[in-house]
């Protein structure tokens, strides 16, 4: 082995950049290989031929994204808006308005969420039907045992079994699943649903508060971050699609194959999404020889559509971020007022809207000229002034099989950070971690976890300090403790029933 360990990181999203940045700071020889033309992964942004900024969907940064907020501070950046309020719309109009929860008197969770969220139509009796579900939230503690208990069940079955009303499910929980997990309840793991809802909404009153980048994340965070990685000696190569891994006679990774090039490696970190990893494994005899990697073929990914529309006039939009439900049976969508969020559009004479559609397979085959009127129609259903406005420019980005599908039964096939190849590590938003975070924060955290395993392996440098999610509130801790005691008693019973 060379004196300075060579680490090859594959994929330049949050996970890959996170791992690379930590390792270059610790003096490793890091090469980051990215298949796309720009770093950033699902969060990459670029300019159209006409010079307009676009990106693969707008990304929010929720209150508990402590590791990302800490990184941005370390990089000396200030890319974010203040915390913003949000709305939810259905075909009947405005349904919900959310306040900025951290500004209101703090109540023990979930009281603040329950009392401060302004439901315009949902009757109290429906909202109260969520109460029994609290038991499942207590019982699901993000442990391996809890994932195995709940992952085989669909989120819809879980809500049904706990007595959630049809209307609360349809008007509140399913929209959250479509936006948070990109799939309808009957296609989501109950474990993923409980983990996601607890992290983003229920663990602490301010958790649902969110900020946005004041431009594309690519320009405001990734560009300076990549420059920092390079100035620390890291090599970042775009348009390098990895196709295979070379193993030595002891079964350890010794190189990464990328077209005609081979990059020597003492350790490898994969930081690609599910469908990217499936393609690599299907091309790679060395990875295919490991059961763990073969099993990745059992995982799924979800289609997403990101559109940006420029309108000829200013339209008043009450809140900058909006989630919508009930427009399509199994598709959720969000729209964002970019005049309010992005510096670039503050003084625009017209309105700039980003509208993103999740679980949007039925839209991907449509042409732009078919999609743009559909988007305008849905926007006009929420805010009638869009009906008269004229679309003067548009961008449509189709993202087939782009985001992780947390399908029922998928947990058993997801990989942990350490793999059966001792110097190959995994990272990304679909990798198993006990941290408790989701989405971008999870991708970044698993990147740091993979970097830490490299540090442990070579004993060079310091481990990244990963900020844990805020501890449970005292009453939740007490309820979880009690629940675990009762569960431990039940261990004396024969292991006869399904978990
Ligand atoms: C429309 C949309 C909206 C979203 N909204 C939010 C949000 O509001 N908040 C939030 O936190 N999250 C959001 N997400 C999810 C978030 O984007 C992901 O959780 C996160 O970006 C995942 O990062 P990652 O590093 O794990 O993977 P990715 O970002 O997928 O990066 C993987 C990288 O690997 C590269 N790659 C793939 N195959 C190869 C190969 N063979 N060789 C080399 N490179 C390869 C890819 O090109 C890609 O750059 C959203 C996603 C979408 C699509």
C-alpha cells in the first residue's frame, strides 16, 4: 500500500462530497468520480442555454439538519433564506397553513404540531383519530429490531390498524408520505413512514421549520465546497461513470474501473443512489459475487418530475413553499415562489415558479408542450390568478428512477456503511444508519460515517464529529423506556408469532 492511503469516492452528491471533504482534510489522497456533468447529484443545478438557473427540484433544509448547517458555517457560506411558512392545497383550495413553530411557545411534542397547525377544513374529530398512532411512534425507536417489526407492513395498513380516519389519512398523512418518501401509503414501508414523520415533524416542535437556498444549491453550496475539496488536494472528476471494481487476490478492492481508466484504491466509498448502484453491480462480476450487492437488485426507485415556469406577470402567493394533494391518486406535488426564495428572481417583473411532482411516472412520457399546461392548470386550481397568466419560458427535467423507494420489505436489502468487502464502504440516503436523519442530512451523515470507517481502518487523521439528532423529549424517553421494559417481558414467550 502507498504511504498516503488512496480513497476513491464514487458519486458527487451530499454523501460523496461529505466523505471526500472530511478525508482530504485528514490528509488522504482522495479521488471523487462523478458520472454527471456537474457535482451535486440530485441537488445539482445548472444554467439553460438562455442563461436561466435551473435545478433538479427545490430542496428544503429542515430545522434538525444540524450537520449540514454546521458544514455551511465551516465553509463560511450564508446560502439560506430565513425560516419560511408553508401551505397545503387540495383541488378544493387552501387546506393547511403552518406557522414558524420555533417562534411559538414550546409545548411538549406533539402538542405544538397539533395545536399550532392551522387546518382550514379538517374536522377536529379526524385530527384526534391520530392519537392512538402515538404508540407506534414510541415503539419505533429506529433500532434494527424496530425496522424489522414495521418494515414488512405498509404505511396505509399501519394507519388503518391504529384507527386513523379515512379523511385524516387522505388529507394529511398520505400527502406527507408523497412529499417525504415520494410514494403513496400503500407503497411505503411503515418503518420508513414512522421514522420520517418523527424526524421531520414530531420529535420536537420546531422540526418542521424549513429554510431554502437563496439560489441553486449547486451554485450556493456545492461550487464553493468542491473548490475547498480541490484546494485541500482532492481530485474531483466529472463525466466519469464507474462501471466496475477490481478486487485483489485477498478479495479487497484495489481499483475502480471507469471506462478505459482504472483508479488505484486502498479504500472505496460508494455514494451513488439505488438505481446507479444497481447499474454498477449488474456490470461488475466482482460485486455480483457478493450476496449483499446482488440483493440491491431487490430495491426500487421512484420517478420524479421537476418543472420551472416563468409567467408574464406578478402573482401574489401567500407562502413561498406549498405542498399539494388530491390532484392525482398517487402523485404528490409541491410549488415554490422563487421570487420570494431566490435572490436572482427578487426583482423579476413576472413570477417564477418551481413545481415538482413525486411518484410521477405517468408524466414522464409527456412532452413539454403537454406538461406545461397541466402544471399551469394545477397552479390555477390553488391560486386562480395563474389562469390568466401567460407562460413565457419553462424548463422540464425528467428524473426517472431518481429517488429511493422505501418500499415495504426493502429494509432487509438495504446496505449498512460497512460491507462484506472490508475496504468498501457505502453512503447515501438509502444506507442504513442509526443516526435518525433523512434525505439530504442523512446522505451527508452517512458520507461522514463512511469517512470515519476509512479513518478507523487506516488510523490516519481524526474522525468527523457527527452531530447526533436532538435527544427525545423527557416524556418520550420515559414512554420508550416503559415500552422497552414491557417488550423485554414478552421475550419470555415463545418466538411463535410474526413480529
Ligand atoms: C425533486 C426532488 C426534491 C427533493 N426535495 C428534497 C428536500 O426538499 N429536502 C431534502 O433533504 N431532500 C430532498 N430530496 C432528496 C435529496 O435530493 C436526496 O436525499 C439527496 O440528494 C441524496 O444524496 P446522495 O448523495 O445520497 O445521492 P445523489 O444526490 O443521488 O448523488 C449520487 C451521485 O452519484 C452519481 N453516480 C451514479 N452512478 C454513478 C457511476 N456509475 N459513476 C459515478 N457516479 C455515479 C450520480 O450522478 C449522482 O451525482 C429531493 C429529491 C428530489 C429528486
